[in-house]
């Protein structure tokens, strides 16, 4: 009887193991679409078999294995960080580019062309009041166009600042989720597949927002460090980041208030910081530079004013006055450019009654030292061209990076994902094999009965 | 040395016991090996039956005792196999699976419902 009890014990143990194995399969199938879930498999161990001592053998469970590949996960996170950066750059430079008309038919380019043409017309009829009015009107249009452009770019910078603050807030929110996972993990001996899936889903989301690296500690908790090594989450401690503004541009501060902006080079946050501090900063200026748009406004105003102030009004010989006014603060030049309401246009100089007006008309092709040897038209064209190139480069990078991320995602799905076909085939194969075994056992039992029947009547 | 019918029943029981061990592991290859061992047990018992038809074995009492032990083992193994088959039948019904088919390369594949359907059923 002891053998029968041992067998029954082994049978009970086997059923228990099978229930767990089936639970794992069903969990895999149910979570096949769960973000961050890695397929699980049940490890089995043989139990000792020794009939003499009553050890009935059988199997027992030896823990769960998941199919997650840390290398593949890290690759996907890194590629996603880069994609997040390019996507943010493409969107933000696209917004900036929309304020520039590359065709030159509207905006600052068209206004500048009209002003230079009005100078030319004025030089032909220097005493014609209509030509003078045309110059004043064109100058007003140029000034308002430049002001409007500066205002649009400033508003865009504010929108980017808001987006940066919102992104930082999202990063802190995800960091709180990871901190919560770490706290839970410290209370468990083995990781829970559901919590593990949530962790990796959170890390995937974080990789869209910023660049970071992770280290899994011996106790199973995950330490998350921002690009340059500033901790974001360490064990059960979260180190929230903050945003700030400085004369140099938008800033990211760690929980101690240290500036870590230079460490944020990836993800949506990295892309937004780059567009705000580098691209917009180069146009609008900051504590380190005047800004190309301000340089353009200053060069235009100074050159035109200089020529007009050196001339005289004919007849009468009164000295000319400045056409444009602007702020003495270089970084505010474009935003404050306006037409002098008390202007006296001086068309004459020593070269004749229209000598000064001719000099203004020649500005179309005159290289200016303060613009690096470029004319006004060329310089503004270069500003337009640069932002166009920025947007094109970011868009191209985004497109190619999407392919890389798609490949990395496919790799992850192959390694860690749940294959419904495999799980279903596994279930059906087991079902068929057991049904076949049951039939053979029935045959075996029938033969045993018939052999007994052969002997029993004769004994 | 010629094997007696009781030796054949003992061999069938040994194969059956080993088969029961392999049935316990959630490994389809082990399950196939277990199935082969069961077929070997059947072959041994068929041979033992053929020999009994030609004459009652000398060790009749030993022979009957071995068969009784074999039937006990069959009953125990049957419970394991029936239980596991029922579990898998239940899971496959729950997952909405129908049957196995075979791919051109010979690997078995299954008709799988969509992930969304699985989640609804799960």
C-alpha cells in the first residue's frame, strides 16, 4: 500500500505543478498585449525517486523565469531617447520655421525688399513727397514685421518653457512610479511579473522623455540616473527635478538646486531644451549672445540711420535725422524696432541732391561689416535658411530613428514578447499527449484484466 | 535466459512507473517519452498474455501479485493523466482553441483567437 500512497502523493504533486504551469501559460496569453510584459516560464525540478525509502519521485516547481533581455531593453530605451529628442526637435523647429517665409513673398523679407525699392524710387525723385511717404510707410512695415517676428518667437519660447515644465513634471511622475515599485520590491523575495511589466513600461515611457541609465541593485530595486549621473530614483528615494529660467535660457535643476541642464541631451526634454536654448537663443539672444534677429535689426537701423544722419535736406541744407529707433539693450533691438515719428529724410549729400538716397538704394547689394560681409537681404535669407535646415535635419533624423526604434521593438518582442501561437500550440500539444496517454493506459488496463481472466478460471 | 510472464509484467510495471515520473514534468518531450514507455508496457503485457495462453505460469501466485500491483500503478497513473488532460482541455476551451494543424515544415501550429478575444475570455 505504501507504493500506492507514494504514487498518489506524486500524482497530487504533479497536478499541483501542472496547475502552476497552466497558470503561467494563461498569464502569458492574457498579458500578450500588456506593455512591458515579458513571457514567463515555469522551472521544474525532478524529485528524488527511491521506492525502497518511499520517495515517489515526480516533479516540483523551482521558480519562474522571465524572457526579458536586459541588453535588448537597454538598446530600446536608448534608441527611444534619441527618437524622443529628434521628434521634439522636429516639432519645435517646425513651429519656429512657420514664422519665416522662405519664398520671400511675405513677412520680413518682403517688407525689406519693399523698403529697398522705395529707397530706389526716392533716389529718382528726391523732392517728391509721395516717394518720401512711400519710404516712411515701407520703413514702418519693416519695423512692424521684425517686431512681430520677435514677438512670435518670444511667445514660442514661452510655450517651449511651459512644455519643458510639463515634461519635467511627467518625468517626476514616472520617477514616483518607479520609486513605488522599488518600495514594493523591497518587501518581496521574487519579482512579481505584473509589477515587473509596470516597471519596464514606466522605463519605456521615461525613455521618451529624457536620457537616463539604470542599474538593478542586489535587492532587486532599480536605480535611475539622468544622463550625467544625477540620481532620479535610488531605492525607495526619489530625487525630483525642477525647472527654472536664467538669462542663458531654460534650466533643469536637480533636487539640490544644481544646474543639470547640460546633462539632459536626449528624449523630449533634451529636444525642447536644445530648441529653446540653442535654436531660439541664437535668434533672440541671451546672456551670451545678441541673437541673429537682433543683429539684423541693429545693422538695418544703424546703417540706414547713419546714412540719413550724414545727409542734408535739399533745398535748405537742414541735417537729416534717424529713420529707426530701437532699445539700447542689444537683445531687445528687434522687439523694439520702430520708425522715428520726428524723422527728417535727407536725400542730399556732397555727391548731389539725391546722393544720400542713392546710397540707401544701393543697400540692396552692399556688404555690411557688422553682418559678416553679407548684405541685409543675404543675412536675413541666411537666418531663414538656417532654421529651415534645422527643421529638415531634425525631421530626417526622426524618420530614420523611427526605423531604428521599430527594429529594436521587434527585437524585444521576439525575445520577451508572448507568442500566442507558441502558447496555444503548447496547450493543445499537452492536451493531445495526455489524451493519447490515457487511451494507452486504458488498453494496458484491459490487457491486465484479460490476462487475469485467463488465469483465474483455471486456478 | 528466457523471461517468464511475471518478468514481463514486472517490466511493464517498471516502464509504467517511469512513464508516470515523466508525465509529471511540464515538458512535451518528456511526455512523448512517457507515451513511448506506455506503449512498451502494452507490448510487454501483450507478450505476457500470449505466453499465458500457451500455459499457466509456474509462478502463478507471483504472476497474479505482479498484475495486481500493475493495476494499482495503472489506477494511480490514470488519475495523473486524466487530471492533466482535463486541465489542458479546460484551458484550451477557455482560450477558445480548436485544434492543432501542421505547418508545411511539419511543425504543429494552432488556431489562435486574437489577443483581444483572449483578454475578454481571460
